[in-house]
């Protein structure tokens, strides 16, 4: 099978950018790959650990590329797109891997030339690790990849979506299309709120005067440890997610806080029936996940994606 | 090495009770084991899957036992102790595996005969699975086991604590002693609050009108799925934990909600610096856990303990 693209440019070489590079090396998808990152240090490390062409500037990286993937934090999508706009090849695809899609589309769209196909995207895959050393080829295997196309029924654009779909499928992903507003709402509950809560509980544990940090670490197996893993995720990436999906996150968080207040009240008043009812129905979603075949030992967040040597 | 106990009685045959039975079979610790559960159905299933003696009554189970371990939900500790009090052997040890220790000590203590050594305990080990089929021998390997002895300096009691320590060490546990009030405070943040939050976010997801359940399940890899696993834990056990560790849980939950309100405010006002600061320091505890050698792929809650066939 011929590659989906002749030349692919990856801008931003963190966990996602480096994983795409490794995946293309392993499974194909582009004849040629050029990487770039805004940090001198990251570029230097990337050329050592990934062994692919690292360009000195974003413009150099995207020149002649059929497909450009933004893998930087979403907060700089506008800035990076403005920087590369003049160097993009007519007919090229500009896409991304950002965790929010409404602002990603408008930030990139504000600078993307009319003759370039802007197709925002988001792989539902990741680990809590960051940096060019964190990437690995199998990250996208059997993971969902959501594309949020901006139009439909224009042949050239539809062809570009089809090509990008083929590319991600080649890396092992299951590709879906979705409305960007809906994407941001769904991800607010399935990903953004869980991360916010994980960061928050770790903060709360830090500030407990009545409990020593050593005790928190020592007895973390009771549930807390899972939260610390999620809360080890890249702070810049997550800051940008919350700033760029404000409305959906605040709406979801408001509901979470209301529900938590109800549980708090049940605990205070010794209302075991309410606790029992809420805890019992929580099992339902778990069963749906198991029924969907999504609960293997490796499938949980960070598990299937973990490089067993990364902590060493 | 001779067994720590001639006869061991295990009351309550859920995940913990059945795991102790399997562990004693595998690693020793008692010449003879008798199990009992308040449910006819559980007793019947236990005798099939565990293959050890299951008594028809709690009194029969504890008669002549050197050590009795309560593995029921903590809410019935008083009732069960009252039931067995007349059948307990003088000089026997009465202990438990409950997740709260202050009320456990007073509930058992209110009915425990003076000539029986009451030594409350809590293994920091578990999975989200329940029932007699969920147990497995290695659950306690390298897990902390906290004893909260009620007195010190009485030779017979101290000897009993030493024997119980030897028993748990034989099953692979690392035994520590701790003040019960401190235990309940530490576990409120490392275990009870994480479970409450996990139950709560799953509830919140259920009630989102703007997002379909199928979408929540499908895209749960973004962080949510970990929470559903924790929230699949036994509802009765957790109801009793919250009702019996009310003060420490409410105190910890109050701090969590305050901290979350501060993050909410930062998101609403676009205060990226505050988000960045909080997210960055959350990495510190994770690093401490990694430094303590507690972060192996198997070490996270539910991972090292999972029976790979249990979901089938």
C-alpha cells in the first residue's frame, strides 16, 4: 500500500508528536517525516532519540508537506499557524491533536490559507508522560481518533478528510467524525473533569496539616495513587485545555460539585440509603465499559500506553 | 516454621475474607481455617470456590479459634461481635480488616469479652471486585497492614500483637502499628475521598443530558475509565466506611471542595498562572511515589490485584 502522504510535518515533539513519528516509522503513512519544536533543547533531544529529520524552523518543516500536524499545546495553535501560513503548500492538510476542538478550529482557522484543508482532530490516547522521550509507536493502536471536519460536500475537502482518515487508520486508530461543540462537551466529562479532579485531590493532600506527606505516599495504594498518576500529566497542556474549554468544563464541574454536595450531606446526616443508591448505580457504567470490551488490564488510562522502562 | 495459629476463623467471605483463605492455603499461618458468612448464598458459593470448611453459624466458626478475623462490612462489626462473644475462646485474638478503625474498635470493643485480645487491623490492599470468587492468595504480598492496638505494656496483649504480626507477615504483608484516629485521618485522604470522588463523577456522567451514555463509555480512555473502575467497588462496604469515618471524611472533603472552587475560579477568569502552579506541584507527590518504588505497572490500585479472568 502506498503511503497516505509523501511528506508529513509534525510541529511540537512531546508525547504525541514523538509517538506519531515512531508510529509512522513502524506502520507507514508517509514517505518522509520532518519534525520541529519551538524549544532548542527539545529539538536536540528529539534528533537523538527519534532519529528522524528535525528542521530548524517551523516554516522549513512544513515546506512541501502534504500534511502538517500541530502537536504543540493548544494555547499556541494560532501563533504557530500564523508562523507557517506562508510556507504551507496549496492543497495541503493542516490538522492537530489538541484535546479541545472549538477553539482549536478558530485559532488555526484564523490564520490558515484558504487553499489549505483545515481538519481538526483528536486522538483519545495518551499517558501521563511528556517530552520527546515519551513517545512510542503503538500509542494509537485501537484508540479512537476523532476528526471534526469544518465542512461537507466539497469534493477536494472530503478527499482530504478521507486521506487523513486512511493515515490514522494506518497507525491503528479507529476514526470517527464529530461536531466540535459535541466533542468538547463529551471530552469535558470523560477527560477534562477527571484530570481537574485528580490535580485537585493531589493539591488537597499536599495541604493537609494533620497528615504527613510520607504517610500519603506510603498508604497511597488505597485509591489515591491512581489519581497521582493522572495528575502527573503535562501541566502546560492541561492549563491550555481548561482555558480553551472553559464553558463545557465549568458546566460539568458545576454539576459535579452539586452532586458531591448531595453526597456530603448524606454522609453528614448518616443517610446510608442515598449513599447506597448512588454507589450502586455507579457500577452500571463500569459494566457497560466491560461489555464494550474496553476493560482489559491494559486498557485503562496510561496502562496500555506505558513504557515499562519510562520510570527507571 | 510452625503456623501462627492452630485454628483461624474468617467471618465474612467477600474479597478480603476469601483472599485470606487463599493466602493461608498458599503461604500458611493456620493449621485449620473455618469460614462463615451471613448469607446462605455466599456460604454455598464459598464452599464451592474456596474448598475450605464453611460453618453453618458464626458461633460454630469461632469456637476453639485462636484468631477470629471480621471481614464483613464495618457496619455490622458490633452485631457480629455480640453474636460470637459467648463462643470466643479465652485468650483468642479478635481482629478485623475494616477500612475505618475508631468506630471498629468501639463497636467490637462494646461486645468483646475481657479475656479476648481485641486488635483492630486494616490491610491496604484490595481490588474493585467483590464476593467469594474475587479472592486470591497474593493480595497481601508487599501491601501494608496497619494494626491499631488498644493498649501497650501488657505482656499477654503484646504477645498477641506479635503473633498477629507474624501471621500477616507470613501472608506477605508489611505490618505497621498506628493510632486509630491517625489511621482514619490518613485513610480519609488516601482512600476514602478518592472513592467518594470516583463514585461522584460516575454519577455526574450518568445525569449529563447533553452527552449520551454510549459516548461516555466509548471515549472513556481519556481518564474517566480509571474512575469507573474505582467506583465499581462494593457499595455496602463503602457506605459503611463513609458512615463510620464521617468526621475525617467531611473535613477532607471540605478542603477538597475549597481547593476545587479555587481551580474553578481560575478557569472562569482565565488565570493560567494559578492552574500552572497547582498542576506543576501535583507532580511532586507522583515523583515521591516513584522514588519510593511504589510505581510499577502492577502497583496501582486494582492492577496488581486483578485476576485477569475476573471480568470474563
